[in-house]
């Protein structure tokens, strides 16, 4: 399965899919933290049409998360741009899409999420409310529900990279995405075969076939 992990510099989700044999690539304006070559350092909007089967998208939440509501009036323009970016990701020509963000204005300005999960649902002992907007994907099933967890991301000390630390996907959630959504590889192969069969052959291209007449 060809997997695009949009707006990821950490490589956490990319590595989870590649560990299961998928052709997974991360893409971000920042370089990959792990230095792996399976990373596209460019605007993800320029690669959406390159034949991906699945996209996991992590658009920046700086201007979207309701945790920053007190500054909303000061960044209306930035919000509009951020929402347009989200819309373009959700409308990408990719059969299966999951878009991840914290509780944000995506819910009120575009649509409500299909699922809300926590890291502690997947074995990591932390709280980080994560909303998922899904296209042709099933909801994730908890793999190791610990019941609750520590609010770790809010306790990150002041640091230039604090936003990076808070934005990382936890390993358990990434593994669940790869295990449960990576199993769609057979469906993806079938869809590619169907698309190939639907294309007219060179010798028949342009001909009109009338069904039901001799």
C-alpha cells in the first residue's frame, strides 16, 4: 500500500507503516527528524495526486485548536488559510484519508469528526484528545485501553521546540493506524486493478459501444 503521511516531520506514523511492509512516505516543510530518505521535504499539496492509496494528515493546529480561542479575533486571516488547507487535504484524490487534529474549529467550520481517541486507548499512559476525520476508513478499535492517562503535553516546559514535542503522534496510536488501516492493502490493490480495467485500451479508445443492440 502506498501511504502518504502529510505534515509529519517526526516519522512516527511513517515508521509504523513501513514496519509492516508498506511503501510509506512522510511529507513536511521541515526535514525528517530521523534523517530517513523516505521523506519529502516540500509542500504536501504538490504531491497529493501521485497515486497514494491512503493518506494520514496532520495539518498544523496553531490557528485551529480551540485551546487558542482567546486569540481567534487577532488571526481571522490565518484561520481562513488553515481551514482552506484542511479542505484541500480532505478533498485530495486519494481513496482513503484520515485527518487528525485536536479539538478545533474544523468541527464547526467544516464538519464534526468521525471519531475522538486518546493515547491511553492504545497503550500509551497519556491524555491528548485527538479528533479523526475519516474518508472510506473504519473507526480505530482500542488495542490496549488503560482507562485514563496523564496530561503530558500540557506539562511540556518552555522550549523553542515545545510545539514539536506536543504535536508528535504517540507510538501506540501510530501502530493502531498501521495495523488496522494498513490491512486495507488488498482493497487498495483491487481498486487499482478496477481503475486499470476501466481505462479504455488504445485500440478501443474513442469508440462508442452500444449495449443491447446487435
